[in-house]
C-alpha cells in the first residue's frame, strides 16, 4: 500500500498500530505552519495525521513532498512517510478520532472589518468536535493560529463542545501554543525555538504538550490561554515596530551621509537599555530632561530634511495619551482630594523637568481638584528654582502647578496618604510600596508603576495598563 492509499483509508490501516509510545497527533491545516509541524513532530517520533481541505496538499504530504518552499521540509516529510509516521487526509473528524492530540493551524486571514476572520477556525472546531465525540479517551486540542485574545475559549471551544456534546476540562483539554517559526528557517527554529509558550487552564493537557516539546525545549513557559494568545500578537507588533523604527533611522541617516548600519550596529550592542526589558513594561509616560527633548529634536531634524517619520513623530502623541489616560482614571473615581506619591519624572532624582506627574497635577489643579504631593527626593526646602525657570520657559502651560507646588508639597508620604481620597502612585520605591500596602482597601489607589508584582485584589485599586 502506498502512502496516498494509506491516507485515504485510515480506518482499515493496521499500519497505525505501530510500536510508538509517543502520543499521536493530528495536524489540521497543512500550510506553512502545519506542514512544518507535521514534519518536525514526526521527526521527534510522533505518528502524525496531517489534515487539510485542500486535496493537493494532502496528496503531496502523503507522498512525502513539501507543499511549500521551505528548506529541508521535503526531506523531513519523505523521511516521516518512509517511516510510516506521516499520513494525510481531508477527513478532520476521522483524523482527530484516531489521534491523542490535535494541533490546529488553519488560516486566520483579515476579516472585512480589519479584524480576524474566524471561518476556518469555526469549521475546523466543528469537525474536531465530531472527531472527539467518537473517542472514549481524553483528547487535547492545541490551538496554534494567531488569534485575538479569548478566541480559543470563546470561539473555538464552544464549537467543539456543541459538536461533541463533551466538556472542556473533563473530556478534552485545550491549550494555546503560539507558533514563532520564521519562514525560510522554520525547521531550524523548530529544533532551536526562541521560546516555547503553553497557555493552558488544564494541567493534564499542559503536561502532555510540554512533554512533546521536551526534546527541543525543556524550559517551556506556562501561562494562561489569553496571555499566550496576546503574546503572539505582541511579538509580531514588536517585530513590525522594530522594522519601521530601523527604517526611519535609515531614512534620516541617508541624507546626512551617516551609515545607518554603523549606527544600529552600535545601538544593538547595548543590551542593558536598548535590547532589554528596560522601558518595555506598561506603566506611566516618559519624561525628564532627555527623552521628550530628544524626540522633539529628531522629529525636527527629519522635518528639516523633508522626511516623513510617522513612527518617531507619533511618540509624543502616545505619551500625552498615557498622561490623559491617567487623568481619566482620577476623574472616574469621582473624588476630589488627590495625593501624588512621586513627583519627579522617576524615582531617585529630584529632576522635575517634563515630569508627567506635573503635567497630570497641572490639569487636575486647573479642573478644580484639591491636590497634594510627596516625593522622597523633593522636600519643601529642596532648591528647585532653576527647574522652575526651565519649566516656565519650556512648558509655560505648567504655570499653575509650578506656582502651587510649594503649598502642595508634604514632607511625609503618610500625610498625603491620610489626607486624600485617591492616591496616584508615580514611583516605585520600597517606601511607597509599604505606604500603599498599609492603605489598600482604605483609599483609592491609581498605580502608574505596577507597585506590586501581582495585581492587588482590593476594591479601589487600579493599575494604568493592567
Ligand atoms: N506562516 C507563518 O510563518 C506563521 C507563523 C506563526 C503563526 N502563523 C499562524 O498560523 C496559522 C496558519 O498559518 P499558515 O501560514 O500556515 O496558513 P496557510 O494559509 O498557509 O495554511 C492554512 C491551511 O489551513 C487549511 N484549512 C483551512 N480550513 C481548514 C479546515 N477546516 N480543515 C483543514 N484544513 C483547513 C487551508 O487549506 C490551508 O492549507 C495562522 O493563524 C497564522 O497567522 C503563521
């Protein structure tokens, strides 16, 4: 029996009763992701049934031929077919019923409104439901498509449950396992992944999937399904941001006769501040004497060169939006007595220049709020006149807060935390952490710096981006 016949006659095949102890896997969708998964998972010793609605692809896979141009894929597929580990079919339900785990890698194209088109996910999910309904053993469904957060649980799972009459977490498990392969180096990426992320709400399912990946990654990152879904989107938006940022740097460098690659070669060597987690966690707006000024300067430079740099030019707008979002959080409390813990643009300095906390306070004062503030580095007798003259010159709109500051400042954080109905936290220090920990539940807290590792579950606490 040749490979194609085997694929078309799954039921009658005794060839599947192989002495393979590893879980068998059905891979639904044999495109760029599914074809690579099929080949690489078979190479790890799993029996794979590849499934696609496109018969040309299933026939190619059955013959050990690659349906796409991808280095090394044809060789791995033909090896898998020769070892009786890979077959392919168009019958999703039957493939699911004859395997332990199902990987879903159907397409998720852009919908007409710019969102995600779920039609392939929905039809695959229904067929998966029909497949697991035919099984008596526990099955794991692994979603691999790039999808908006909650799609796995709110779109795919209900379809599986409706079609099967079975319950997630009882009869079958579900994981979201984002795919990070790069086309062109997909097989090398499978063998040496940048990371392996498993989103799960079911330990048994998560463990089965982690075991599959253990030969290539024994340090998988476990998280919730929604976080894993978002990770994939964030990764790709970040990659797109990097491409556009590098290109805008090149656009500015070229007319200045500066070698942009020399600039970026030096840029990437800084793994402390540039290519690092630093500056990447959601929190408050940037400020200080450097970032706002230098962003303005580079935008000005590009403009003088007659260049469009939409990414760099949009930075101050998104920064202002972050300040506005924080102000909105205060307005939504409906309270009037607002205390700030942290005034300088970051902890450990008394530098008030372009501090977003001052911008925020200024707006609140203008809107009639009763504002007070404490900063560990700024006391009533701290000399800040030079900064005031800088701020009056560079930011004349801050006049109200600059004038009011001497009367707003408190020398003790406790004064602020006791006399206010809402505390706005703009700096993360052990002192402020302790102060807030003692007041949670007694006062409303607007946290702009993620004071605590986990979001406190207290009424009246809210973070700006979490
Ligand atoms: N291409 C990549 O490099 C890459 C990387 C990471 C993640 N992803 C994501 O993985 C998913 C798949 O991407 P792709 O590039 O492999 O897509 P693709 O379009 O190449 O392949 C999708 C396959 O699914 C098949 N299909 C559709 N509905 C089906 C159904 N009901 N049953 C069986 N097969 C069905 C299609 O015929 C097609 O062959 C997408 O969500 C994508 O965003 C892609």
